[in-house]
C-alpha cells in the first residue's frame, strides 16, 4: 500500500519537473534588445543667449537645429517664457540660412555663426519675421527688424506664455534661426527664462 502511494505521488511530481524543464528551455531561447530612441531634431543652444540686462533693452540670439533623418520633416517651434510674457516681445526669422548658403551680400561675413548680424544688416530686406504681435516700430525698435514691403511681418500671438510656430519645415540638414527679444521699459525686474522646444509633427 505504501508503494502504491509513493508511486502515485511520484507521477505528478515527475510531470511538474517536465513542465518546469520545458519552461526553462523556452525562456533560455528568448533574446532582449534595447533601443535608445531620441528625437530626430537636435537643438544646439551654444549660441542661444539673451543678453538683456535692463528693461528697455533688446537682443538677438542664434539657434541651430539639425534634422538627423535623411528626409524632410515638419515640427513646431515652441519658445516658452517664464514667469510671464507681459512686457516681452519676440520675433523669429529663419532667413539667416541664406547666409550659411553664401547667398546675398557677404561683405564682412567670415563665419555666419558669429557675423550673422552683419549679414542681416547687409541684406536688410531678406528677413521675414514671425512675432507675438503686429509690427510696431516702437516695440520692435531694432533697425534689423522691419516690415519691409509691408508684408514681411507675421503676428502669430502668444499661447499662454509661449510663442509657437507650427508646421515649420526642417530639411535633412542643419538649419538656423534668429530670435529677437525686445523688452518694455516698464518690464518688472525679475529673472526671465527662455526655453526652446522643437516637436516633430510629420
């Protein structure tokens, strides 16, 4: 009787061992791979500095964006200002890319990353601007930021504290943009942060 009990217990135990062995064998045939996937658009902010020390001053900054894919894509450019945009106006142009292609009057321009303002002065009517508000020479005071022809300045408005430029084209190369920041003389003294985000959309 004891032998029968041992025998009957041994059969289920042997079955469990077979299942376990099969499971271990199955798992040992599984491979795992990881992929560190990043945004196709890389933003280089080495030259992005807003050199404004006093309310009422303005400044230019250069940004560099690289499309790492081998085809053109679109994306939204989002410039967020904190803590508040009251008293701060922004205009953006991507026509500085003509400089990097050696087009226009290149007098005095050796390196477009450094001499981009010289190129803009040489080619004053080449830049179209996208801004938070309609053109007003009392707001956008710099002589390089103009509404030439009356049709080169496009107000897109703020969305909250953000200036968003939707559906911008990014060819499969490195491109550049110039950001102009103008401050009102009555701007509340504070530390203001300007954060740029590029979001691929298509």
